[in-house]
C-alpha cells in the first residue's frame, strides 16, 4: 500500500504544480488571476532570480526527489542510510507550504487586493503531507 501511494505521488506532484494555488485580483471589480506553482515561478524568474531558485528547490525538487528516493528505497534500489537525507528533503518541501500560507496571510492582511485559495493548494499540501506520512510509516517499518 505504501509503495502504491508513493508512486501515485510521483504523478500527483506535477499536477499539483500546474493546478491553481490561489486566485488573486487587485480590486474586486476586475477578474481574478489564477496562480500556480509554475506560473508563480515564471514570474519570479523574471524579477528575483535568488528567490525563484529557493522556491524551485522547495516546491519542485525537494518533494519530488524525496518521493523518488523513497520509492527507490521501497524497491530495494537505495540504501537505508539515505533515509535521513530524504527526511531533510521532506522538511524543505514543508517549508514551501509555510511560505505560501505566509504570503496569503500577508496579502489578506494588507487588504489592497483580494486572494482566494484554490484547489491546487489543497492538492499540493495533501501531496506533501501524504509523502510525510509514507516516510514516517516506512521509517517505523524498518
């Protein structure tokens, strides 16, 4: 069961990256723009390369590499000594969820525009949490 969930995550992450995380608009009269992980990264690469690099590591590489590494471990293709490194990648992935939540809270607190969370935020968060639970269960198993 753990293997199946983990393999499903390898497919769900790319969907979560392109799914709308939030809808943002400057004023209530204008339409809301949907923002995904990928569109947010595209905007960041044009304005702040360092922040774009950090978010790329947190949002794309850390969770997917952790999930891939855990799959390799589950199928006996990676040594168990890699488990602490996979745990670190999982923590980096959780930092991305924290950053998104912080940005939404700050934007809502300023009150200039309007922000609504979208289904992609829940999918992305669910993927991160499912990956964390699979990691914990795998660590307990051995």
